[in-house]
C-alpha cells in the first residue's frame, strides 16, 4: 500500500519567521499553503511539498534530513547558494576529494549545508 503513495519530507524548526527567510529567501523555495496551520510552513520543491513545523526538537537530528538530487550543474547550484550566504560543510570521507565546497567521489558530486536550526540538507549529483 505505501509503495503507491508519495512521501513528503517534514522538518522541525524552532522559529517560523527565521525558517521562512532561509527556505524562502535564501534557498528560493516558493511558499505553498500550509493547510491553515499557524505553526507550519509549506514549500513546493520540484514535485514534492516540504513541510516545516515548530518543535522544541528542531535540529537534533545529526544525519541528513533532506536531499535534493541534482541532474547536472551542481557547481552552478553551489555558486548560487554560496552567493545567497549558504555555508557548506566539509566532511573527511575516505576516497573523496573536496574542491570548492563540493565532495567528489568518482562521478558523484555532493554538498551538505545546514539550515538555521542545524538540520542537515544535502545536494547530490551522479548517484
């Protein structure tokens, strides 16, 4: 039954105004109606809907919270986000080079960055 349903990402944030600035202005996502909920925001991202909700546990996950597959041109996406003030994480993975904010492993290109609450967001190309 679940195999036929679309999953929707949902992330905890501590401050909706700060989240609105980051996800809307910094990342450039378009806000979507959050079904009348006062303590929630929703954004369209591709064919999915990202929901943000207020929680005291925002940012406590220390693993990837959200991933965007990039079909090509991850360098352009990284440059655009960097120009909007996004700072990229650097991780030391065996067999991975790190060039200009991008982790490179064979044909794969990967970047990680955090939202204001510390949720880990991930872009990946070639996987």
